[in-house]
C-alpha cells in the first residue's frame, strides 16, 4: 500500500508538469490554430528565469583572502554577494535561498512579454500558413532560443535548489495510516500547478474576457462579426500560455536541475498529452497529463515491470505511455475529450 | 586502388603545377599508410561533443587538445611534457612536423561522430582521431578508424566493452573502466560501510550502464554485500522519483546509481529529496554511491553530492609533479582547473605524439607497436602501462567523495584514496571483457 | 524516359548531370585556400547528400502528395540499416542482398505501422507515427540490444558467421568485389577531385528513386493521392475508399526510407539506434519543408542544405576563424572572431535555426520558391508577358 500511495503521488507530480505544459500548448492550438514547437523552449526559459534571478542575487564583490590559496597557489578570491552587503547577512542569504519562489514574480512579466513579442513578431504571420510551415518556424525558433541559453549558461545542468525550509520530506502517508515520506517541494509543485490550472479555468469561465475567448475558439468568424477584436484577445492568451509554461519551468528547477535542452525533452511528451486529451480541449489536456503521469509512475514499479516481463514484454516503462496513448487514439478517434474537426485535416 | 587518402596526392599534384595534370590513381605503392603527411605539418582530428548534453565536457576536451598542440609545437610552458618519463618529445612538433588540428562535433551520436571522423580523414587528411564523451561514440569511431587505417585515441569512455568485446587494434584507451571502478570502490565501501550491506541498483538501461552495474555488483558481493534489486531506468528518464520511491521500503541500505551525466544529476537529486540519506535502515545509515563521478557533472547536482562516494580517472587536486604541471599550464591559460576529460585527452595526445617519435613514423602499425606494452610515468596517474593485449591503460584509480566544504565551484570532489594499480588489474580473458578480437593493425593503404 | 513530359525530362537530366558532376561542383575552392573549408566534395558527405536525398524524395511522396505528415519516418530508416548490417553479418559484405532486404523489411514494417496509423488523420496521424518511432528507438536502445547492439550500434565483428564469405572476398562493403570506399583522385592544379565508387552507387539509386518519384507524381495514382490531400471527405462521398491509396503511398515512402537506410549501412556498416530518434524524424520533415513540399526537386535540396550545415559549419573552429581574418588588425580580428564564433563550430545549431526561420518567413515555398524567384527574375527581363506561363512550367508539381 505504501508503495502504491507513493506512486500515486509521483504520478500526480509528474502529471502536474505534463498538464501545465500541455495546457498552454492546447490553448495555443485552440485559439490561434498554431502548432507551437517552441512551447518546450518556453518551459525551459521559465527554468532559466529562476537561474537568472539566482545569478543576479549572487552578483558579488570579490575580495582577496591572503590566508587561503586557490588551485594555482594565488590568494583565494572570496565572493560576497551584493545583497548580503546591502541587506545584511541573514536577510541577504535568505533572499538568495528563496530565489526560486521569488523567480515566480520575476518570470510572470518576462514570460507574458516574451509571449506577446513572439505572437506579434512571428506567429501572427503564420495563422494562414500550412501547419508544416508553422512547425518549421517554431522549431527554428526553439533551436535559436536553446542555443542562446547554451551560449550564456553552458550545456551542463545548473543546480537551483529549493529554499532550505522545503528541503527534505514529510511523512504524508501518516495522515491516512501509511508510512510514506514525500518531498516537500514536490507536494508544493503539485499544489502550485493545481492552483494555476484552476486560475486559468476560472479566468476563462467566469470573466467576460474569458467568455469571449471561448466563444472565439468555437467560432472565430461570428465573434469577429460581432465587432469584437478577437485577435487582440488571442494575443493575450498566447502570453498567458507562455506564462503558464514558464511558471511550470520555474517551479520545476529544484526537482531537476535545469539545462538548455530540457524543453526538447518535454516536447514530444507534451504533444502526446495534448493529442491524447483531444485537440482543442483544455480539460482533456489536464486529464491526459495526470493520467499519463500516473501511468508512467506505476509502470516503473518493480512488480509491474516483473508482471510484463513474464509476458515477454521487458522494460515496459520504456514504452507504456506510447502503448496506452496509441490504444486511446485508436478507440477514441479524437482523444479523450477532443472536438471534431480540430487539426484533423 | 584503395581508399581515403588524398592530401599527399594533392601536394604532389601541386608540384606538377597548375593546369590540367595527369589523373593520379591512388595505389598501394604511393604510400604505406592512410594520410601519410608529406608536407611540413601533420593533422590530428579532435572529435568531441560540441552540441547536446555533453557539450561542456567536449569544450573542456578541446581546451586540453589545444593546450597539448601548443606544447607539442614548443609553445607555452611544456606542461606534462616536462614530467613525462619518456623524453622523445622535443617541442618541435611530431617528427619535426608542425602539429595542426581540425575539430568536429560528435553530437554524442554514433552516426554523427562517424560522419565527422570520416570528414576529418577524407577531407582534412587527419592521421589520428581522438576524443568523445560516451562509450557508444568511442566504440563507433574506434571501429571506423580500424577500417580506415588511422589511430584512434579514445577520450572519455568508461564501458568495459571499449577494450573488451569491441576492442580494435587501432584503438587505444587511457581512461579507466567499469571493472576498475568496482575493484577500486569495493574495498573503500567495505571499510566505511561494513560488509553486511544490502545494495539496491538503479542502472541506466543501455550497454555502459549494464557493464558498470555488473562490475560493481560483482565487486561488492565479493566483499559480502547482498544485492537486493537492480532496476533498469530508461535513458530518456528525466524524473527519477518513481524509481527512487520504492527504494524506501525495499529493505536496502545502500543505493548505487549507475547513471552518468544528466541522468546521474537527476537521480541523485531525487534520491536526496526523498530523504534517503537521513534514513536509518537495518540500524545502519542509508548511503548512496555514484560509481562514476565527473567533476563537471557533479557540479550540476549541487549540494546533493556532499559525502557521496564514487571513482574517477584523475582529479586536479592530486599532488604529483605531472598533475601540478598540467593544472598550472591549463589553469593559467583558461582560468580554472581541468576536468578528468581534459586530462585524459591531453595525455592521449602526448602519448600518441611520443609513440610517433619513438617509432619514427606516423604509420598506425608503427605507432601501435610503440604504444603496446609501453610503460610510462609522470602523467598524473603514477606508473602506467598500455597493455599490449587489449590496448587498455593500467594505472591507479581514484576513489573520491563529494566535498563537504567546497572553497570554489571547481572544488567539488576530494580524493579519499588512490587505489593502487595492482588492485584494479584483471586478466585479458576476464569474462566481463571476453568475446572481442583485437584483430591486426590496419595501416589503411 | 520517353514517358516523361518535356519539363520532367529536363529536370531529370539536370539532376543526373548534377549528380554525375558532384565531385567537381561541390569542390569549387582550391585546396589550401581559406575557402577550402567550404568544400563538400569528399566521399562521405556526397554519399550523405544522395542518401538523404532519397529519404526526402520518399517522404515527399507521402507528405507532398497526400498531406499526411508522418513524424516517425526515421524508424524505417533505422530498420533498413539494421537489416542491411545483419546481411553483412550473416552473408557477406556484398551490398546487394543487404539493400534488397532493407527495402523489404522497411516495406513490411511500414505496412504494419501504416495500417494502424492511417485510421486517423491530421495531427492524430502525426502523433501516432511519432509514438511508434519513439517506441522503436527506446526498444532498440535497450531491450532489443541482442538484435541491435543498443548504445554501441550494430556492426560487423570478425567472428560473425558470414556464410557466403569466400577466402578472397573483400572485408569491406562491396558490389561484387568493387569496394565502396575505393576512390579515384583527379588532381587539377591545386584542386583534388575525389570520385568515390560508393558515392556513384548512391547517386545511381538517387536517380532511380527520382525517376520513380516523377512517374508516381504524374500517374493516375499520384492524381488520386492529390485528390486525397485536396479534400478527402469529398472523395469518400464519391464512394471511393481512399485508405488503400494512402497506405500504398505510406509503404512506398517507407521503402524509400528503407533503401536510404540500407545504403547508409552499405557506405558505413554501422547502424545506431539514434537514427530512429524523433529528432531524426523531425529532420526529414524539416528537409522536405525547407526544400519545398510537393515539389520534385525541393526535398533533395533541403536534405543537402541541412547535411551541409551539419558537416561543414560544425567544423569551423576559432583557430580557423583566426586564420581567415588574420590580415585584419588584431583588435578588429578578435572582435569579428568573437561575434562569428557563436554561429559556427559549437554554435552551428544556432545558424541552422536562424536559417530555418528566415527561409520559412521569406520563402514560403521553401528553397524551390527561392530558385524560381531567381529564375523568374532572369527570365522576366526577357519575356515579361509570358511570366505566368513560365511560372507554371517551372513548377513541376503544386
């Protein structure tokens, strides 16, 4: 039971990341009808917002300590971050320690702006173009973004830990009579993504703005004929989608050290999630994200692997997501909750 | 009529002067071996990952290569040439020819690596190819060099197969391997953690992971450890939580992570997050072991590496003369200490050049003969020997652990023990290395 | 040849001449000059141009004609290579059985995958193919190691059975004794042109592939495929079942990919799993779009474009840059090198990404459209009135 409970938590946690990325992706599909291969790159930029902020916070003055030497025998350079100088030891160090949560505030405007620039500067010109052209241009953009990050921060992962308070794990299983410790930060990540998803849904559901966007997704022409500037609203939705992906990236940094190619690592899976959920369906994307996340977790259990190995299917965890996704797509032509006619031609 | 070389022809063609020269067939009589240098310079091919996850390691290898070329051509302070036990190198290039080099990108894919190596051989006339940061690439390029008739000096490759099942007469490996990691680590682990431990292995699901896991399991079981489980993890895994979680209740008290690069960083981070290191199982503190460490990669795991044991080929904090000379010239040129990848590639370049000098030729067969059974010292690893039978270097192996109080971002690991060479040696026909055939050296032409 | 229309015939002859003279055309700069870095006329790269050209032509038969965007085509390339290497391991180093088997195996494999995936259309189809390819890759890299040699890649060992190998048989890949690697070098002044047998074998297959593609494009079958692209629903209303046609196109293009894989292994007998990774499939898609979807020649150009950058730009390092600009004053030289070094060597991806974007923004029809624009400009000066007609004639398809 403990093991199963833990894998459910793991599944929800993995699912959170998938759902957040897929949510933005399907939002862009649904509103603008654009296949955005640069969406993984947006997730990656979010992570590097956290890295950048922590680099900014640790900008330091350098003093020489003659009592110690570095590897070449020269006096050791001791770095004191400016924030420590300005705000004192405890406040300064706390700020550095909290750089990941602080990066949320930093990332929101950055991502919104980036989304807006991307849509106005590039994507706008590709509404009427074939999907193939959209793929080519956004793939090119993703490569360019990746390479810029690589040139700036190098190719190795950069450790970006959570604040000290959230390091370690908590026996959450004890609440229901089990023994299962789970890391604090992963629980926070799950809570955070549920909040974001809820926020996006209520924004679309309960605001006039959201209502118009939903109407535009269903029938763009009619909404346009009503004299509503739907393009402008879609641009804003692109920014929102970028911000959602970016925030998913910021909060993900303590779980996996960010690197410049992590966007590409997530890209294929996020497309699978979107398609399994059904094109143009926001609830579908979220549902599929959590479903596939949980599936992946359970498939990696030794008992499950052993069971399939007995059926001559070793290493089922390598392919389980694809297998199930294929079965879903073959039994449900438009994924779990997809609408007819979206991206089917 | 045979393959590949044309640089030499080109030069002779140029002598004939401009205009339409008679077509030249490349025949066996023209040259004794592929890409024989005819001018005043010789070209080496540095084939390293410049894109992809190991790009930083590749960049460090390239720095070391450039340094080595500088030293070979008589520039800089000479680095390890001054401490190298063989004194054949004079700082005037190799065999009096100025050393030039071309670079390529392996992308850490065997296809791309072979394409890049081929272009160096076919287009640039390289007589030796070296570099790489993974075993798959090393084995692929080694095979190519065997066919083409040039020497391959492997870079960072840790799989037993490189000098085992896939060994080739034209290929040479200075780096250590999975078996040596196990043999070096096991006694240290026994001394620290006792001999009644239950180990749980997480292993990257491909050839390198399997060979390392097998080596570690055998070595630790020889010390009385019990292996609870070995779980294979897909290469593409980014979040290891679902593999780490079952460890908690498995009854194991040691977790061995047979991962490298990004996999290692992510699995180690997950393991620490799940509080494994604070656990007490079977009345013993739970421990984590990372058998193959790389300083560049360890940095990516940040705080999580502190106190965790592993092995490495070389570390800049060693205090022998060779290491000091190398760290000094590398550090002064680039401003930070070299990685083990940089070290092994630098040494390989010098060893190749030295073998050319000693044999008096660039002919791969001559060079191979000079390298086979070659004993040397002063290159940072103590007395070392290139074993003739499988072209593997035998030398001391370092057991390291993550440093508790690093003084800088490069000061991540500390050396715990230098395991003497005798302890990591194995017979050529050891079962983990069986099945290969070195073949005969191929000079190409 | 007599079945081809006049424009098709001239396109085909043009391609044949280009393929024949590639060692000259791709080697324009004299050896030793600063520009020699840009020469692409060495055997390995020329072989790759031809092989990826075949791959892209085949892909275009599916994507260009039916509009079905397969994102898993690299899987067929992979199984093709694996079967070829197995032929080398089991029989001999002769490339004929290897290539035959690779085409057959890829055909069967694509029939299987196509039969399942073609139940869906649009992006659902793309993702299905993508997932099959990713599964093939994952399995080949790990579980199927006995069959694929996993990470290391499948290769020929000295102790392989090789039942058809005689005592005098060649140890390297050959065509009835003619070794693929044998190269004839023609020295003309400072130039050295390399004529490689392997390349000409590839080029021959490229021409064959190209000829078949033209025939398919112009056949009633091709017309049917185009009808599917234009409006499949309407086609279905006429009582026609379009599935067999799309499946046939899928299998044909899978066999093209298998042929490319077999040739790849014949030129260099090693097959790695990463040949099937999704980025490899993506590369095929990019080649086709870059060159011009639905055009005959475009995909070949796109393939050459990407392979050129991968192999040439990645080899330009700082030392090379410094030699280029060494005549400039030191400060200026360093500044230029500093700027350029982001775009070459380890930064070659950046250049490629930027070019992808530029081409798709400014040349919506890919490289083919760029070529046509230039042609039209040249012709436009002579006969403005016939501009429309010239355009139609210069566009082989769509």
